[in-house]
């Protein structure tokens, strides 16, 4: 029986979307005026949305991917997995710090709380960029040789279950915004034709509407900007 291994290219699309969205968060917070609670609410909701996708992605790796690589991958992958797990812990701690500061800033938009939150987000950008770069260099090539497509799909299912269904269309549009069209089409091809047609049209519109509310433009700053 032929074994079909994971196609890791969609993971790179997700990574690039996370890089972009997280990179833009500190400036979004710093751009909220003193005591402008209408605007702080919008930005806080967006931070929650991005944080949920990031947490779901890492939870899928923790539950599914790392155990497979440690069991089946080459021996020299174990130290790399340990670094990945350490990164996840750092990111989780930063996410908790951000989450604990978010409500008070959201409700009052006070300048001191804004500075504290933006600084924590700056630190998240640094750790996340290091983590994603290392994962792409050292983990994904191993995944492509040792993790089956069905196992890869399990990770995606575990991650997707944590995202609010009302925001999933925005999340897909977030991936499509800078995603390689060929990779996006390959991913969507696994869906029923009617759903695929709907998502290809509706997801970019949902993300553009979300972006207009958050960034003031339907096309936020790209990863290369």
C-alpha cells in the first residue's frame, strides 16, 4: 500500500499569515488614542481572534505532531522538538500575560495599560518569528518524510475545533490574503465542490470586511511591507 505523506506547504501559508497578523498587533494597540474605548474594543477583539488561531495551531502540534515525530522521526529530531515545546511554553506565557492585560486596557484604554500591552506584544513578535523560522527549517522537512497525510489532517482538525465557527471564514480569508494560490487551491480541493466555491468567494470578502474594521483598510500591510 502506498503511503501518502503530509504536504507541508499549507503550514507555511499559515505561518506567513500569523507572522503578518502578530507583527501588526503592537502598532494597532499603540495607535489607539487615550481613553478611546470604542477603538480599544475593536482592537482587543482582533487580538483575541489572532491569539485563538495561534493557540489552536500550537495545540494541534502539541497533541498530534510532536508525539509522532518523537516516536517515528530521526533521533536528532528530539532536541529540536524540545526547543519547539519550549517556544510553545514561552508563547503561552506571553499569551497569558497579554490576555490578563487585555480586558483592563479594552475597558479603559488608559495610556499606561496601552504601553504595557504593546510591550508584551513586541516580545511575542520576537519569539514567534524565531519559532516559526526554526520550525520551517528543521521540522517541516522531517514532517514531509515521516508524517502521513491522515495524521496531518488530525492535527488540523484538532486545531480547527478551537476556533469560533463564526470567525472561521475570516480565518480562511486571512490565509488566502497572501497565500500561494496554488497551495490554497490544493487545500480547498479536498472540500465538496459547493463549499469550495462558496469559500473562495466569501472568505476573502469576510477577511476584507474584518480588516477594514481593524486596520482601516481592506488590504492590511503585507509581510514584505
